[in-house]
C-alpha cells in the first residue's frame, strides 16, 4: 500500500517526539512541506495523496537529521527573514526573529535619511547571510549596502541571497575583520556581532552550538569583544549625522552603552524584542563631545 502524506506526517511526528523534539508536530509539517514544495494548507487538503518512494526517502533522511537536533532550516538550507528567502551555509548564522527587531527599528531612520539626502549608504558588519542589510534595502529603494565578513563563504552566500531577492545591484561585499578593510563613511552602520560569553557556548542548545558557526557566536570572555572593536573605529566611518544600530544580548545594554559612550556616542534608543528582553541599541554621535575632544 502506497504511503500517503498523512501517514508520512504521522510517522515523522512520532519519530521526532520520541527523540525529544519539543515542537515535533510543527517541525514535521515544516520539513515535509518544505521538501515537497507544498503549502501548509496543501498538507491538509491533499493528505490522502500518495508519496513516491524517492520523496519518502528524502523526508525520512531529513527527519533523522532533525531527530539528531539539526535545525529545521539548516536541513532545508534556507530560511525566511523579514519577507526575504535566504540561503544558509555552514559559515553563516541562521537569522532569527529577534534580529527582525533590529531591522524594524532601523527602517524609519533609513527612510528618513534617504528622503533627506536622496540615498542612504549602509554598512553591515559581519553580514553573514546578508539578512539585516538586504532586509533594509528591500524596504528602502534608495538605500545601498556594503556587507562585510571575515568568511569568504559567508560573503558568497550573502551575494547569492542578494541575487535571489533582486537586490544585487544595490549590495556589495567586502572581506574585512570589522573595519579593517573598510574605506569611506556611511549613513547607517549596523551589526549583529557575536555576543555570547565564551564560557557559555558549551551550554547552548545542540541546535545552536553544533550548527551555528562559533565565530558568529563567541564574543569573548565577557561577550563584548566585537562591541569594543566596533566602538573603537565606528566614528571614522560614520557620517556626522549617521546612526549605528546593534543587536545585543539580553543582559548587555548597560555594558555596551558604556563602551560606545566612552567613544563619543550617545544612546538614541533601546528596543526590546517580542520576549521583552533588551535586544537593540541605536546610537548617534555626540557632536558636542566630539567637538570638545
């Protein structure tokens, strides 16, 4: 008797549940729909349809990977972020909903700058998949972006994502360790840098510690190494009336703010994520302090 969508979904759900996957039913639906190119609605309305042997084998292989705690989107090889479909690779952090808070916060500023100046130039430090910069470019047609990363593989992934979302003409990449190879000034500098303390990496969920690149997670002993590097040189590359937007860890608002204030920046706004945790800081240059230096 041929397998159906319904029977394969039930088998997949039970396999994940037995493996201790918390969202077993949701993950099973996501993997089956993604691998077969079906909508969630189609899984219901076409549940009695047969599934070919090759497709069933692909699904079972994917379920085995998820049962071993490989993230759903790593298995599918892509993830949606702020309306964009983004390819993932081994050297890129999987973009998560918390980071959409940063994009949401910056869009009004990018629009305002573009309306006033005719364009807005964005620098995305540690671009990874390109998620943040590409989402901003997609929202503001007069914006242009430069994404930097230390990984050539990540930069290739970001370029592919720019192409697949029709943004390649306004997006460039540069291999750089933070500001090391960057030239010129930008209207907006943005980053979701590594901010997890080194000692905590081993305690992370398997989905994170075994599948996200350590370089995109490890922020040093205090989780602040990247922020120090950015704060030290940001003023050289930011227009006088420009803005700097950062994602932070839930307990880092005070420490990160102090680092940037020491380098002549002023906190413009702090934004919490949907979970109520501090997640985004937006800084402007403190012109009065800069003039006093």
